[in-house]
């Protein structure tokens, strides 16, 4: 599982020029329930989903082709964050969450 911060490796800047920004969209609900996922309009395999509890936000972003996942875990109180990447969404969620809270869960060192 790959984990990195935003400063570890930077991609090359896209060429200058006019670029149009768009947003992810949600499909209309067919069963009256809330729609929980978003996708790129021109590429429905590129998906986004956000989950949360009272302490943590988990932001799941699929690869452009839908073949893997990047999950960002954010501590709601401190805004500290970690990122994990893997093939399965559940693996990235677990990895990002555990990396975020790992230091807090370790028992004190024996002296």
C-alpha cells in the first residue's frame, strides 16, 4: 500500500493554457434514498465518496479508470491527514485511518 504526503513527490505542472474546471456529479436517486457517491460526468468510472464519524473524515477517490483507490483520512479536530493508495477501497480506508491514528494508539515505551 502506498502512503505519502503531498510534498513527497510532485508531478510536473500541466501545460499553461486555458483549462475548464468541472465538478463531480451525483446520479438521480431511483429509489428515493440519498445518493452517496459522485462521479465525473464524462467518466463515470472516476468516483468520489466521503464518509465520516464524529472524529474522522474518509475521502475515497477512485483511479481515473476505476481500477484502484486513494483515501485521505482527516482528523476532524486537528485537520491532520494521511493518504493511502491500493486496489481495494477497504484497504485504503483501513491504511489511511491506521496511519492517521497510529501514534495515538501505541502504548507508552517501557523504560
